[in-house]
């Protein structure tokens, strides 16, 4: 007799997908997670026409629409890596998974299969007679009692330590919403500016440039350098300003106080597709972040350059030439912009993305500090209530102004806000 397995339901597919995405095997590969989520969600919604190399390159890997498939094999390479990572997940991390996802070679449509997992026989425990138990050495019995007592003391100590830890205010949890859920893995992404690294020793490779003579004096005598050795320059995109590191510290401290984990990646490894369908915080503005530019393009406010090449808060609802709302200059400090966006994933569960933008890194830090401050959020909640909004809206923007001393953030204050109506 042949017993046919029931087809894998949509709910089972979603549960299987989420278990893979939350695994340790995929923890450090945001791009592969984004690729897997994209192809699985397209299959679930019947949009199989999107499961081709071109659409994946544009939608997931962020390639330009005029790129050449013949010159760019990145999609095929990522698909190969995804197959290898899935094999590793089911071999090492979840060998007993009841349902498995596979990506057949030659295509991108996921395949779900049920696995017959053999039941393990119950271990046979040999009966122990009272006489045998009575012959146990007294020393062993005392060690057992001591181990149990020590375990109780350790557990009690951990419990006391846990309850003595500072817990975030309820208001902060309300403002963070899905970002505060301890069971979710938060993705924290930092956009990086293009910098030139200047130093005497850079291997000969594409991108290395001779430094102009004017940099000799700027490089200074306090850095190691042999006489007569020339300086070189090389473009890099992994430099993070100090103020943005402080912003990351503030955000991760709150996240850890909620009891949740997080993953920190540069935007180069976590494009906008990696933010979809999950909880995420992006530090970046439209001036240095493609993801921020895409997320903010249809919203009231964004951060961009003014006509005089100064950072400015732009009101995108106004006609061209009238959009510069607040400009950062020598008399007015940098501005920060908090953008909160909430949507549902494929399973209908709310997910939140927060974009911390700024006219310079101090503006980004001011936005992050504001979002981590119960006092500022309480005042913000009162403003929402005055506008007839109960609680924190699902989508809104807040503009703050930073006061600085050099590059250091001294203080920040609320300027204005906008509730985003869907």
C-alpha cells in the first residue's frame, strides 16, 4: 500500500521559512536571507514571473535596471551560496526538520518537501533493586546533594541578578513596538560615506591613487613614516563617524535591556531588500544611503543637500525650489530625522523599520538619543494625544535639532513632526 504525503500548506511554508531565517546558519548573511525570503514569498503569492535572474538582481541585490546579465553573474553566485547554506542548515543545525526548502538547480522557484524522520527508540533503563541502590557509596550521595544545592544557589543568584537588572520603561516599549520584542532578531544597518584613506603603504591595485603633495603637511609627523616614502590614497566605504557609533551604542543598549538580540551590518551587506519583512533600524540619510533614499522618497520629510550644498530638512510635498525647510549652517546646528514605518510580514505579523537620518553624524546621534529617551518620548506622546492620536502612530516622522561642540553632541530638542497617513 502506498501512502501519499499531504501537500505542504502555506502556513507550513511560512513557518519553515521563518525557522530558516532565524537560524544560526543564516545569522551573518543578510543578503542570503533577503534572497530566500524574496523567492519564498513570491512563490507563496503566486508571483512566479518575478523569480528570474533579472528581477532578483534588481529587487534583491540592488542592481541598476540597465545592468547586463551577461556581464554580472552575482545572482547565480548568490543562488549557489544559498543552496550550500541550506544544505549546511539541514545537515548540521536541523537534520530532523520535518519540512525542508530546496532551490533546484537551473531555477529560483523553491521546493518544499516533507521528510520522514525515524522515531528514536526509547532508551531501555535497567531496573535498580533496592539492594543495589543501598550499596551506593556515601561519598557519592553527599556529592549529589551538594551539586543539587549548588545548582539551586546558582539558579537563585541568576534570578536575583535578572530581577535587579534595569528594565526599560513601559513607555519606551510602547514607542519601540515590534522592535522591543525579545524573541526577534533586530537588524541594525549603518550607511557608510565614501572616504579616502591616506597612508604610505597601500599595495598596488585598482583604486590606489598618488596623494597630492599638499597632504604631506596634513598627514603630520606624529604618524609612522620613513623619509622619502610617498603617500597614497584609496577609497573605502567602511568608515563610521564617532557620533554614529554613539548612536549605535544607545540603540543597542535599549535593545539589550528589552532582552533581545541584534545583528549589526554595513548597508553594503544589507540592502533595502534585507529590511523587508523584519524589524530593522537604519542609520543613514538620502545623501549617503540608497536604502534611506528609497524608504523616504514618498514621505513628507527627508534629509538632502540645499542649493548651497548644506545639509537641509526637505519638505517633499512642496514644489521644487520651495522644499528647503530647515538648513544646517554655522548659526543653526545639524538636524536629525526619525522616521518610523510599520508594516506586516507575509504571516500578518507587524514589523517595524526606523530610519535615523541626519545632516551630519551629530544629527543621526540626536535622532537616536531622542528615540531612546523616555522623557522625550513622553512629551512626544502628549503631542500625539493633542492631535487626537491614541498612542504612538504606526508611521510618523520627527525632526530634532542638535547642539554640538565641534563634532560632539551636547544637546538636542524637538522641532516638529508629521504623522504619516496611509
